[in-house]
């Protein structure tokens, strides 16, 4: 996919950082389904690794996360489904052994799409904060108006 | 009576515990009883922050055994989590009166045999289970409240003999 510029950002801004890699760790096949849904919107998404906690003990899940992130030279993002889940806590344990890895929990489709559009533009810490805000802001309530 | 759930689960605090059992039993405290976690300041902090709105106490087996009776009389519901049958057995040996354990997740590792989708046991696990059963402790296999509860010996014929 080629569109990597933030549509709301400054188009003249030079890309200051290399692409922030992401590992998505979730229950069941949510990670795969989320990426499939995101690809319906923006086309093929490269450089995202997916992992399920299905059937894995703490030790094995931590090991699987460790294996997925150990090639990251300049840190990266761990996107997980919810705070306090095994994907999050095992991710925190594994991330500790590697450079600057930041975890964002509560992944949703708007958050994932925002990651895709900003991963070539922002450093990992700024990107994580942006995604937290985007994920939160995307949850809205529309009340029906009687006809 | 504060003890609402004693659970054997190698993931300790995780989604099924916080969301599914949490919604059913509304714990105000979760005890993570694990010598390894208790000995690691960093892991202690990780688990203490893992359950927003719920107090998490990380304790070693001797600490938890000493506090077990007092917690039983405390207000509000409490959970106690251990990662394996061996820890449950050591907790009993150290004096904690636990009449029933929920067996919620003992995942595959090399050398372990499948009992069901989320319980795998080796010879040592079965020794620990037998010791608990012999002491009159019930071992109930059930991952989430919505699934059927079954006794461990009913699922694992090796334990019935």
C-alpha cells in the first residue's frame, strides 16, 4: 500500500523516522479479522505481524511474542485487545527484553487504520499516544431520532 | 465469606478471569499466589496494574497460606489464582483450607497429555491432583461460567484409578 501520509497532517513535512513495525496479539482470530477488514478499506497492508493466544500458556505466549519482536531494531508497537488480558501482560513481559516497544490495548478498526496511515511519519512513542486518542475518539453514540 | 473462586490457571490474571468470572462473581480483591511473581518486583507491578478497579495482592505460597483464613472473613468477594496443581498442593500443605479448586487452564507443554481443550497434564500434575483429591479437595474443570463444570477425575481416567 502506498498511501502513508496522514490526511490530516502537514503534507510538506519530511518523513523523519523509519516505519514503526507492529505486532497484533489477540484472542481467537481477531487480529487476522481486523487486518482483513482494514484491507477492505485501504488495500493490502504489509509489515504487520499477527498472533493469537489460542491454546498457549503464559510461557508459550510470551515466547511467541518474544520471537516476533526480537528483529525490531528501533522498537515497535504491540497492539492487543484488552488491558489485563494475557496478550497484554505477556506482551509487557516480552517487550521488556527489547528496545522501545510500546503497548496499546483496546485495538479497534479505526485505531488500526490510523496506525497504517501514520507509521511512516511518527516515532513509536508519539504514534502510540495518537492511536490511544484515535481509538477512544472513534467510540461514539448515535441516538435514533424518531421519524 | 470472601473467597468466591480458587482457580488453577497458568495464565493467572487474564481475560476469562477478569471478564467472565469477574462479571459473575464481582471480586474486590484478586490474590495472585506465585513464588516467582512475588519474587520479581517488575512482575508484581505488572499484575497489580492488570485489573483496573480491583485490588490485586501478589503473595508467595507461605504468605498466602498465612493470610488465607483472615481473607475468608473479609468483606467483598475475593479470587485466588495459582498457575499449577503443584502450587495448589503446596498451599494446602502450608495450611490454607481450600475445599474446591476451579481448574481453568493448564495449557499444552511438551510431555503433557490432553485432558480437554484447555487442560493438559503430566505425571507430576497427576501426583499433585491425586494428593489434593485424597485430602478431600474437589477439582472442578470449567474455563468460563457459561461452560459445563466437570470433575477432573471424570475427565481424566488416569486419576480415577
